[in-house]
C-alpha cells in the first residue's frame, strides 16, 4: 500500500481554547510559571508542555510543527521564520570548524551562497557535485565529511536525487543525509527513502498563497531538541523564530495542500507534454524523457503526481524575457520568483534565483540563458492556458530559436 501523507495531517485534531475549530493563536512573547522551579526546569529542558519564551517555541508553532512532522513521517519538527532560517541552523548544528559537506551542485541559490561564501568563514568547507552521479558523490566524501545535502527535486534544473542510493552511501560513511523537499511536498516522503532530516521552505507550495515566509526542519526528537537547546542550539541562538500568527495561517493552508498539489501536478504534466511535443527542450520529472523519470516514479506517492515545476529552454535570455513579459501582460502568470502560488510564476533562474552561482558554474551544470522556470498554477482550464502561452511564443519568435530535443 502506498504511503498517504495527507491522511496523517487529516487525522490530527486541534480545538481552540474556547472550542474553536481552529486552534487559538498564542499571542504572547513570554509565558508565566506557577513556580520558580518549573521555570528552572524549563530552562534545563526538563519541563514538557511548558512554554518559556516565543523564540524557543509557542503553542501555535508546535501545532504547525506537529502537522508537518506527521506529513513527513518524522518524530517532530521545528518551524522557522524562513526556509533559510531552517536550512542554516541545521548545517551549523551538524558541523563545526574543520568539517566538510558534500552538496548537490544544483540547489537553491541562497543555500549555495551560504555554503560557498559564508560557511568557509567558520572553517566549514563544501564540495559541490552532480548528485545524480553516485561515483562522483562517493569520491567527494572525506574523513571530515559530516553531511550529504541535496534537494529531492533540484532548483532550478529539476534533477532528481536517488534518496535510497544516497542514504546507503550516507550510512556507509556515517553521514547525515539532509534533504530539502520544498519542490515535492506529499509527492515524495524523503524519510521513507532514508533521509535523516527533511527541510521545507513553507513559503512555497505548503503555504501556497505567497503571503508568508517560513521554514521547517523535520527530524528526530533528539535532533530537534538539539536545535532548540538554550545553551548551544543553532535554531534557538540564531533566533529565526516564526511568528505565531503566521504559523496559524500556514497550518490552515496546509490542510488543502493535497488538493492543490494534485492540480499543480496535473497542470504541469499537461503543459510539459504539450511543450515537448512543440519541440521545446522541456524538463519535467513526469516526462519519460527526463533522465531520472524512473527514479522519481520509484520514490513517489503516486496520487500527488510529479509536482508543479517545469523548465523550458527558449534559446536566449532576450527571448525568455520577452516571452515572460508578454505572458504576464496577457494575464497568464506573473514574472516573479518563488513558487507554489495559485497563479503560474515564471522566471529566468540564471539571472534571478540562481544568480548567486557564478556564470562559469551555471554553464557547467547546464543552466542556460534561455532557461525559464515555471511554477505552474491552479488554472481550471489548463488547455486554454497552453493555447494562449503558445500564441505568446509565436509572437516573440520562440519557435525560431528554441532549443529542440
């Protein structure tokens, strides 16, 4: 029987303080104690169920964390003020000066910049590799390696990490496999395939309305306790705390994620199939032409599809920009970064979300000037959307210069 993560979310029951169908929002920065000893015990981490200070945790944040942990099938979770506010504490908690990380070379630009430019100041080095080439991954591991880091579906090239193979490699070398699952919530459950820690930017599909920034770390109780430790916990001390009001908002939107992901996936598969048939170089995990199509199929929770992200190559940055501007003018989507919105979002990653990656490295990994990343929206009539997009492509001359498969 296939794993159904949405059922885990549905099975949680929360009532508000006064019986509301939504849990009450904890609108407090600090909390009272009935005794001084309880306050002391809470500082020591020994008073379960007591709240200390909102930077540490709140009831609203714990409700959301519990729901996300249920979705990802981990013991618990810790929410943060942003995706980067989840990613950076995890890596700093797992590594110290002299340690080494092996990371996928195609990852979110902010994560790449953190590993390439910031962590070396702390004595932590990173090797960036083609995560789909297991021989290269294995060759990059050293005695000082502590973490193997990847994205289930990479940003922006949509490479697929074979989590089972990477997990076996991690176990062999006693590494922690940390997986960013932002592009594939519900579609892939990384811990089912050997991941130790799962991260999401809640800003994207999980929240789904482009009105909130947030992140989450899903993992073991032991690791989350380490992150929250008042003495040396990276999440606690770096202070990337999610606001209770935002946590409450994300929790409400999370309950419709399964419906939205099915529609995102349906629409993306339709567009990808049509674009490929038109001769555009199209990358989408649901296409048989995707080099890791079978890997995704092996890992996926089938009912949620292959996700809402696809890319096409229109040949040049000028053509990409002209097409995106015209599609926005025709109300077919928005020229904007991020993903997971009800409206289609498109951007040229090389000059936006991946601009932190040097040009020569973009070329090496196959990130071309003409690449457009689509976060496909929830359009009810996706065939009409496709026909209108195709008209835009003809008007700006895409089919004259597009890279053909």
